[in-house]
C-alpha cells in the first residue's frame, strides 16, 4: 500500500479495479484545514486521464506493473509472436492486445510490453520507426509544400498522412506516438 | 584610458581554455587571462593577484586550492544546484536575507521587540489538522513547534506588548510546492489592538518587502504554481467573508458545506482558494465560529470568529486572530480539540498548562498574525516552490 506521502510521478496504483499511473500531483492544505493530495492519473488500460483527489489518511493499492523488452519475431495466423530479449521466452499477442502498435510491427523490432498482474496490457513500439510506402497517389514533382497532405499506405499496414511529393517505394520516418510523418529517409 | 587596477580575485575555476580561466567569484563569473592555466585546474579554488587591463583581468600570481577528489561539478552536487540557471538559487538566497533585514527594520521601527522562542516544547498545539514531530531524548516529552503561539502569548501576559518572532516551525507530512515540513514563520502580536490593526500591518509588511525586493508593488512574475496577472500589492487590500467567497466562486453555500467539514475543506481548497487575490490581495474574514482555533468570537458578529487569512494569487500567506483571552473558554476548546484528535485516531498532545496559566493570570486584549515567510519571499522572487527560497529544501538533505 502507498501512503499519501509516498505519492510521486509515475507511481502505478490500483483505483476502481484498474491500473493507473500518477501523471501529476499536488499537496493541498489550507493552513488550519484538512490536507488533500490532488492528482491527475492515467488509466493504463484505456489511456483516459482524469483528476482524482485523495484525503491524507487514504492509502492506495500498489499496482503490480512490470515493463519488459521483447523483440517481434513473426506473425502466425492472428497471433503476433514476440521473444523476451533477456530470457528468450516467447509471448503470443493478438491484434487487440497490440492496440495501435499493430500498424507498426516490423521483424526484429524492439518493443516494451507492460504487464499488470502478469497479464500483458500494452505494447509500446520505438518512438520513431522507418516505414516504406507501398501505396499512394503519384507525387507532384517540385511540390515541396508540407501543408497539404495525402494518405499513404505503409509496408506494415499503417496509413500515414504524408506531403504530396512523397512517392511509392520511399522510406519515411514516422512518429508512433501520433502516427504522424516526420521526414523522408534517404535509402542507400 | 583608465589606469590599470590591481586586485586580489578569489573564487573557483570552472572553465579553462586558450590561456584563460573562468573564475566564479562571489560577485559572479570573471574571465582571467593566465598563461599557466591547464584543464586539470577546473574545480579548484584559486586566489589570484590580477591586474585589470583594457582587455580584461590578467593574473600575475596564483595560489591554488587542492583539486576536488570527486568529479567537478558533480551532477547532484551543491555547486550546480546553486550556480545553475544563472545562479538563481544564490540570487534568491540574497533576496531572502534582504527580506528578513527589511522586515526586522520595519518591525523595530514600529516598536516591536524581537523574541526567540523555543523550538522543542511540551505541547505543539492541538489543531486537528496539524501533525507534530516528537523529539526524543529530552527529560520530559517534547515536540517541535508548529507555531510559536503559546510561548509568545506567555510573553504578552508577562508584559511585552509588541513582539515578533521570525522562527522555524515544523509540520509533519506537509510537503509540496507550497509546503515544507520545516519552514520559517513570521509571527507578531499587538496588545490592546484588534485584528484590523494586524491586517494593516500585513499590508504594510508585504508592500515594504515588495518594494525592497522588486523595486515596486506590482507582482509580475509567476510563482508557486500560480500565474500572476500583475497583482497590485499596495494596500488597502480587499476584504471578503468566507460565505461570500463560497457564493461567488462555487455553486454551494457556506451553511450547506458546514454540515460536513470535510466537504468545506475540499471545496475551499479546490474551488475557492485558487481564485482568491488576483487583482489585489484579499483578506478572507468572518470565519465560522466552529473554525475559530485560538481566535475569539467576533465582538459584533458572534456567529463568526475574529479571524482572517490573506491570499495572494490563490496562495494563502497568513492567518491572524483577534486572540481568545478567556482562560475558561480556552481550556474548553483545548479539551474539545483533544477529544477530536482522539476520535480521529490521531496522537493526543498534552495541554500546555503554563500557556493556560498565562491566560489565567491575564492576557491583555491582543491580536496576532502568523505569516509564511518562505511563501512571501517565493512570491516576490518568482520561485516555483517554497524549497527554492531555502538554502536546503527537505529534498536536498
């Protein structure tokens, strides 16, 4: 259990039967009044951020959260197979468990898998990945504007909004947190 | 052309390159040309006999201190903590020292006597919402003060009519950007005066400190997590009753919230406090009698305590009372406080019989105020936390 004096950023706690992480906290106390700890917490299952206030005598259940690094091995039917980088233990995840990360999976990619009570609840791919364009409307030569965007389908299945000058076959750097195009990568 | 000037420079060498060193002196960094400088000298203290020429300082003779045993600067060391961000920590320490000097000058001028009261006392106060540190190893049970109130009132009863203390206070479990478990309180009392006189003192103190530290009375910097909008600190400040504050900033009423004290403090700290005192500071007055603490009831409005708090940019800076001087009522309240602490499962501190004894012998009619000195300095210097105006916050011990 965590007491209020243990509260700090990134602490993982159980609230209403779900795992949450402390994003922000503030100790609030009128001089002659009762103390509260005001927090912003993020639900590790849904990503929702809400504000929660606790009384000074409350305690919070510690969430059994662990993050381990895996590398993506291969896809087998509907199942994505990963291997722990230290123990070489295998892990099978389905599309739903992968969430948004599913659109960026590349062979050998290193991902962080979050476990709650030993169950995988989230997969974080590297912040930036390099993906190849497999399908997009032909580029307009000389149009270097980055304001107008078009859709491009990437080799991993992700659809990314890209500038008009991008062509099929090009490799692009993409931010996996936002799914946004960052820049063109020169391939040797 | 100015003639060459000789001086002895003292400081720490923090950079070496191209036959020159950066010497971090007490007054700030200096560039000194020194032919023998080499990289291993970084981190060493140096005394330099130097000449100021048209192209800067030139060292003639240098005495070096021992080389640091650790890497310099250590990432978690004190040098970076004080010299990082353009020496902000040092600037704030100077401002703090100036604030206490200014304060003492002002209060001496008003005829106040500075008193030093003990930090380890038999009773730290019985307020339900304050927790004290217990001190081990004394002859009798002792606690660190949460405020110097009991001893200062004994001095009032002993015949000192105007007194102040600038003292450390300790409050367990209070830690945040506006709280530190060890902090400095300015507490002062006037015999034969009422809360109104103390509010005027408060205005004058803050206004005087603002002028001394910032050269004006308009607060123009963000501090303690609050955004300043050019708050005018010069008095007179606004006055607002607790009931009106709740009605103005929330959809509740005081009567409704008083039914459950916890709801009152939740709404007060989350919805009311953050909106108080932005155009100019505000005194919140007319506290419900149930929240009188050590205040008397208001002579004209007995449903209320003769108590005030001042807020600047949503930050409480002080709490003052027209003091309760009736020993019978005081004993009854202390017994009630002990009972409330027992019921809440909190440590029940003893009643300070010598404090009550002073009231029984006779306390003159008086008013007092307790101001968070660190908070006021933090507000005036734009410090993000109260720890930033302390030489060592509790995180850095």
